[in-house]
C-alpha cells in the first residue's frame, strides 16, 4: 500500500507500540528490516504510522521481540488489519483530523469513562444544548460550520446505541448540571434527556455535588477510552486548540486513579438521577 500523508491517531498509536516493542527487545531498525524483508525507511514509516504492516509481519516481529502477551499482540493485529471506512471519514476535509480521531477511538473502545466539570458530555447532549456551545466559541463559527459540527455530534452519539454498546460511565459535576446554556427551557430539556439516557443499561451517570469538596485536576475535562487490553487505553483531553491524546503508561495510570477518585465521591446512580430531577424541576 502507498504511504499515508496524514496517519490517524490510531495508526500512529500502532506504530508507536511497535517501536516500543522493538526497542524493549534491543532490536535495531536495521535488524527489524532484515527480519521482515523490508528496507529501513519502511520500518521508520511503519513506526510513525505512515505505512501499514500486515498481521503476518506484525506477529513475526512480536515473536522475535519475545513478546509473550498474546492478548496484546492480537489487539495490535486488530489495529493493523485494513478496516472499512468509518462513518467519520465522510467528514474528512471538512472537520479537523482530531475530531475524527475521537470518533474512531470511541468506535474501538470497549468501555468509556469521562469527567466533565462545566459541560454536559458531548455524547449526552441534546441538539439545542450543543448548538449553544458551538455558538460560544472564539473566533465565532459560521452557521454552515455549526450545522456540520452538530450533524457530526449526533452521529457520534450513536456509539451508545445498538444491541451491544460499550459501557459508558459519565461523572458530571453539579456545576455542569446547573449551567443554563440557552436559558431555562433548553437547560431543562437537557436535564430530562440526561435522565432518560441514564436509564440505559450501558450508561452509568454519576453527579459530583458541590458538597463533595476538592478533587484532583479540578476543572479538567477528559475521556478515558479503554481498548481490548489495558496497554492500548487512551486518554483524550479537551483543549481550546483541539483534542490531545495521551497513551503513556504512567499517564494512563494517573487518569485511572483520577476517575476512581471522582466515582468514589460522586452520588450513586439513583441519587444522581434524583439530584438532576430536582434541579430540572426548579427551572
């Protein structure tokens, strides 16, 4: 296959994992090239996500790197297999690559955990709520761009639907519950939507009340996307410049601990629904 000009985060992640495997085994790029019957430049391109690698060559590399974790190797093979064009590819060239990467990671995730302090999670937003957020950015977005982002947001939300959706754990702070983006009517409809979605078996919605006090990373919004093996988990952080992706082992461990803390101080699912219902009734 010809080299890619703009590899996705998933493709770059695969390449990074292969580089980590190779260097941990003390195998040079030249040795890997000879082993796989490729030139050294192609090894470099594979490790940066520019070129693909066949499942057969991946298994050969893993075997010669003495990687005995079969689940990890098979998870890498799944990432390496040529896949069909995901629905998000229809937006390539219209929306940023980072936004499309989020949808791809969500589609691959076996479980998702998220923390939101001032906003409702994107996968749980109503269209009216999302529109208010899209209209509150700098510089202002033109209407056609807002409509495009809304259509994309709605398609992203479908990951929580279907017969076997991934488990979704959303920790939402009271501040986000009480925000009235668009005024009381839109805010109340958003809270009622949260209540309805929280009844789905795959969704666990937890509210952290003001009374819970301090917690780590106050104010930070992030998503923790679990892969088929823990080594392939990904943390996605929102920023004003677009999404950022973290994959380091210590980074993943830190955010897992952060999530555990937030879930520990949050209200139970039923108490969270009662809390949201009380706020909605006051609007």
